[in-house]
């Protein structure tokens, strides 16, 4: 018999221990009954046999489970058979032979057919010897006992064999299940690694609307979208609020399927994120709903770029078409003059045709071109100039537009202030500030312009009493392509470049431009320029 494995050794020890304890308990009962009935003929043999049985049981109990010697499996039941024989010989009419059932069943279950034959032969020999030696009559049941023990041993053998076969089958199935589980875990780890490696969020939603699987990108996107907790959601235009039940995840949990849903997280003007979300149903299994998978992608940069391009194209288109329309209109008026000589009329007609063609070309080019990310390049050429003259010229230029909007311009605070500046670029700054003050002011409002000296600094101030700028947008007002959401969806055109370029020009002069505003109370833009210090030449491409 080959050495048992640790698990088999533990099982054999447990089985032997159970058999020995049951046998010892039955022996205690047999000893008590035999003493009570006074059927003991040889007390010495009886006590010796019972003592051997108790000693074997104690030995098995005290043996370490993991270091039980193999010989104890055979020695213990064989010793028990002999001990029971001693007890039966000292009390022949007490029925002590029934105790042979315990070692017989144990030997039959462990040693198989050889054990059944061996234990039957041993018991039969002991019974035969005792029958010949006894002087009294022998009961017929005495000769049936070996057969009964053989039957019990055989039944134990087949039961143990069936149990071992079932255990082997269970171990085989368990090993197969472990292999399948390990394969499934490897597949799950692989899928998890792949999902965590991509930069778009993936989340699986069960048919009951529970979140089952999500990757790291989904957690990152949600953290970016909701840095301070759940943020309000807005539709694709960035303005219309979404109800909680109308958000993409809520729609997906409700079983809805959609493609490329754009949602903005965060208040307008704040640091917000745009997510493109798609939800699709998973294949059903066994007729049950397989749930859905939701894929989300951060498209904030793309959406901001698209908005900047659209705003720039709309602004440039508007700004170029308006003067061209005016030029064409005046040319038509001039051509209506009947006193024009032939040469002048021909020249004006050429100008009109080319202006009309230019307007059409501008429209086509702007419609087909993409927004340039190279910005605006310019060079400064400072020269001694009276800043008041630049401001007054700009006020005169914007006055007709202001009058058309019912806005009054107050330039009474303009004072003569010579400085070393680039008159052309500074005029661009003042034009941007005045145009914004008129464009975004309320109808019937007032724009106050002033120029004054403060120490060695020239201050240009443009104030309006319009709607002002929200606190969330004030920090971004000088960013390129930034436009407040309040005006983005209005009819007022703008590219979001004017203030950014104006600040670059002012800083190129060694000065700065600041803003003070309160919602509902208007805005005040202040340009600070050094009176005598400037940069002889400066160029920037931004």
C-alpha cells in the first residue's frame, strides 16, 4: 500500500478515530452489562481484553493527525480483534463477539477484499477454537457470526469503494472547475487591463440598472467632470440645464439606447467638461436582458476648438461683410449721380464689380477655411503721440454705431497726455474697448471714456453701465477665443480675440490692462501705459 497523501492521511485518521471511539464506547457498555449480569468467568482475561481496546483507542486519539504512521491502520484493528477474542473467551455467553463488527467493517473498508477474507478467517478461527475448547453447548448463532461479520465487512468495502469513486470524481470536477475559474480570471484580468489602458470611459449596466463593471478612465472622466462632487449637467448647447433623469447615465439605466450624446458638466463660464456618451444594448442570453454598455469620451478640447472656430468665422464674416456692403452701397449711390463723366463712371463700376466679387469671395473662403491656431502677428513702432488724439479719433469712429444703438458716449474726461506709443496699435486697443462697450451695453446706456495722467503713467478708462460679467467668467475674459455664454447664444458677434490681443499690445508697451466689473453694474476697463518709456520695436506671434 503506497503512502497516503496528506489529505488522505487526515481522512484515514479521522475515520480510524471515529471507529475506535465508537468501539470503545460499545466496549464500556458491554463491560457494564456483563458485570451487572455476572457473566464473567475469567476476570483477568476480560479486563486485559477491555484494557487493550481502550489502549488502542487512546493511542489513536493521541497520535498527531499529520504524522500518523501507516502501520497503525492495520495493527489497531488486528489488536482489537484479538482483544475482543479474549473478552469473549472470558465471558462466552455475554455476546461480546458482536464487538467484532467494528474492526471488521474498518478492515473491509480500508483493505478491500483481502481485508474481508482476512478478518473473516481470523474471527472464524477464534470462534472455532473457543467452540472446541468450551465444555458447554454452543449456540447456533455462534456459527452465523463469521458470516454476519463477513457481510458487514463486504458492505463496508463496497460503500468505501463507492465513496472513493465519488471523491475522485468530485476532485476531478473540482480541478476542472478550478482550471475554468483560473481561465475566467485570466480573461477578466486581460479585459480589465485592456479597458484600463484606453482613454475613454466604459461602464456596464445590468438589466436592473446597476453598475456592474467600469474602468479607470470612467472614474477619471467623472472626477474631471465633477471635481467637487455632482455637477449640474447641460445639453449640447452648454446653456440648457438637464434634468437628472435626462443625463446619459440615467437614460442608459432606464434602458435607452443613444449615440454620441453631448453633455456639459459644470456651470457656464466655470472650468467645465464636455463628454460624448454612447449607450448600446448587450446581446441577451437565455432570453434575459443582457443590460447595456456606456462609452464616454472627453471632448472638451474639441468642442472648445469648434466653438472658437465658429465664433471666429462668424465674427470675421460679419466684420468683413459689413464694410464691404457699405462700400458697395456708397458706390451705388455715386453711380446714381447723373453728372458723372464717362471715365469716372467706368472707374466706379469697376470698383463696384470688384467689391461685390470680393464680398462673395470672402464668404466662400470663410465658409471653407478652418480657424487658424497661429494667432495674430504684429510689430510695434512707438513714437511721441498724444494719447488723447487717438482716443478722440476712436470715439468719432464708433459714434455712429453707438447712436444706432441709442448709446451715448461721454468723452468729457479725455485730457491731453503725450506718450511714447505705437499710435496704430493703441488705436486698435481703444477701438476694441469702445466697440465692446457699445456692443454689449444695454440700449440707451452710457459709455464714459477718459484719459488722464497719474504720476508717470497714462490711464485710459472705458466704462459702461451694461450687464457686467459674471464672477465665474471674470478670470477668463482675457483668454483667447473666450466668450461669455450669455453672449455666445445672442445675436452679438465676436471672436473672443479682441481683449486678448489688446492686452498683448498694452503689455508690449510696458503697461497692462485691468478690468473691474459687477453683474448688473457694468464694466470698467483701464489701460495703464508708461508716459515716456516704451519698446522701440516688438513683435509677437501668439
